[in-house]
């Protein structure tokens, strides 16, 4: 089938290379594989985005055959930087300081962001995008559009295009809308909360198809809409990275941001006891942080007297992060112990799963992550009161490390391959 014969679908996304971070990977990979299922993706992105993280290495992963169109966006983070460049960059990354440590400027910015930019700070892109895309869609005879959020303002572009042109619309939620954790930190007024809920309900009841990344989110949305909801998780791809030997040290590596709320004191306590009780463990142990780490987390680690074992790598490219995953002895996955985080499945989980390294995960009871780790036999999942079990498994892994037998025994991973997931998506299109 030629490109002319393939069904065209317009994908409206904010994050696209050279943007870095997990929000890019999902649709970068869908776009890569959609042509294999006789679908031609056209990607609409902002012309002048304010990406908080840049990863130039991802540009080479964009298919040369994909059509990309863009239109300018006017973002408040640009002028916010005039008042406090550090605060605006931090908040644009989704990193919200603890309430008691927020400066006056940060408190003001959070109030303005939460109550004057509904649903989010990219709302100014809605009207110009609808004008531009209405003409483009008619000209190109496109019958299906997909919006992906956050930012959830992109779903409002889909809402208006659906009303004007009556086309098929799929709304993809990489994260929930009104129940996502940081909503509680945005200093929303009662009126603002009601506006968010009303917009969420309107989107969920107007789109032809809802796509979510977790079964917990699906259950939540089923209380709001009767529209069909499909769970398509994130996944893994075949990564072409140079193979490196396993670390000679007993490395526990956390890939990605480790923010203030995501601070597993139970783990630091376990590690502190192990280095105190076991001289060999102390000589071999290293804690890698590959990505941003909050000062709050580092102070907790200092409190438990394990700072000397920390290797702060900082943010690296996606390719480099894959190398760290494959050479580390153990991989850490940390989530906040909260009802709000049960639905969160970090994209890195799926890359962890194919690294052949055991996962040690901490999070809330009944989460989607817990189910996936158990189903695929890729590691162990602990609650925040599982102190003895957590200590025992790390010691067991350390003994396997000493015997050079430490590895994961994964099963049933193929359904999480990006191509398999794209096949599911293609059937919805």
C-alpha cells in the first residue's frame, strides 16, 4: 500500500523531539510503527515550545517519512521567567516545592497557574490551533484526530475541532486530569476546581474513544463517561545502544526525577542498616541517581548517613539512561504512597523490564505497577511498611551479586513491545 492509500490521522501533541523526558516517548514510538498498519501519521506540534528538558538524541528517532506541521504558541513561562527564571523552569517541569519552602513568588506563580490558566499554561494555543487545523484538515481530507495530554488543553483543541468538523476523535490520557497529584498543590479555588471537572467531563463525553495508560484511570473515567475506554500502556522498543559490562559495584540505580514527595525513608533506613552491619556490603554498595534529585531527598539520605555511597549522575540522554539500566545491578522504582498514584505507570518501568536487571519497587497497595511487576516476574514490589521484606530481598540480591548469578527472570513481555501496542491503537483508529 502506498502512502497515498494509507489512512491519514492527525496527532496533536505538545511534546516532541528535541523535547526530553517520558512524555515524548509514547507518541514518538506510535508514529514510528503506525505506517506498518496502513496508517499515515501527521504530527502537529508547537513551533516555539518552552520545553523544560531537551534531548537532542531523540531527533534522530523521528521517522523521515512522517509529516510534521507546527504553529506558534504563546506560553506564560516565558514572561514568568522575568520575575524568577529558576522558579518558572522548576514549575514548568512539574516540580512543585514543598508548601513550607515555597517563596512568595512561587506561591503567587502557583496561584496564577492554577486559577488563571485552566486547564493549564498551554491554553493560549487552543484558539490559533483550531483556526489553523480546521483549514488543514479540510484541505488534506483527514477524518481522524488524536489529542494527547497532559497538557490537557490539547484535548480542548480536539473538542472544538470535533464540534466544527464532526470528525472521529480519540483522546489519549497519559496521566489523569483532575485527580493527578499536583492538582492539590495548585492552590485552586472552588470555582477553578469546578471548571476543571466540567472540562474533563465534556472531553470524556464528547470524544469517540478514550485511551488511558492504566486500568486504575479507566475505572476512574468509567464513573464519568459511557464512552469506550481502552487501556494502552506505555512500553519498550528495541534500543540500539552499545552493550556495556555490568557494574563491578553492587549498584542500585534510580533513573528519572526523584522529587521531594517521592522520598522512601524506609529504603534509606534499610540501606543504612546494611552498610553498618555488613562490611562487604558497605565496600561494594553504590546508589546511583540518574536524573534530578530534590534537596529534601538528599537531606534524608544524609540523615541516614549513606551520602558517601551516592553517585549523582544528573540528567542524561535517553540512550545514556538505557545504558545505565542495562549495566546496573538493581533498578529502583519509587512512587508516592498515595491513592492518587495508584494509576501512575512510569514509562521507564517497561524499559526496566527488558534490561534483564531485577526491579525493586516501592509504592501504594493495589497499583498498576504492582500488578505488572508480578505478572512479568521482573522484580519485587513493596509497600511503605514492608521493612523486613525489603531488607531481606536486597540482602538476597546482594548474595546473588557476590555469586555472579544476579539477573531477572522475566516472562510475557512481548505484549508491551511498542509495535504490539501500536497494533492495538491502529484498530481503534
